[in-house]
C-alpha cells in the first residue's frame, strides 16, 4: 500500500504539472491576442516559477481532477491542441471565381 500511495502522488503531480503548463500557455496566448508579449517562453517560465501562482493553480486543478477525473484526459488533449493553434493568423479563404460576363436580359 505504501508504494501505491507514492505512485498516486507521482501521477497526480505529473498530471497537475501538465495541466498548469497548458493553462499558462493558453492564458499567455489569450493575453497575446490583446497585448504584445515580448517573450512568451520567459513569461511562462516566470509565472510557473512563482510559488503563489503555482500553488493556487495546482489546488484548482487538483479539485477539478478529483471532481471530474474521467474528463481530465479530454480537457488536457483539448488544451494541448489549442496551445498549438495560431489564433492570430489571418484565415485564408478561397473565393469562387467571379462571373464577369453580363447575363442576357429578357427585357427588350
């Protein structure tokens, strides 16, 4: 039983760390849509190194994990996917060819 508890603590810490990392990446990306961020990686490292932020976010995701443990993998996969999406890029829209010829009219 002693090793089982250690394993649960280890897995819980890794899961929480992954969720914190993805949350910070998404939060920085969202803020980056509004204001210009010089170095997103440095900002993420600084936020992750702050003990207050890490403790509070860890407690939040720990509670979410206990309450909605079955859905954590889906939430984490969605967060990882969203982390790699460039929301600021312009969308490339293909336009259908425009008809430039006039249609014959029935009015005489």
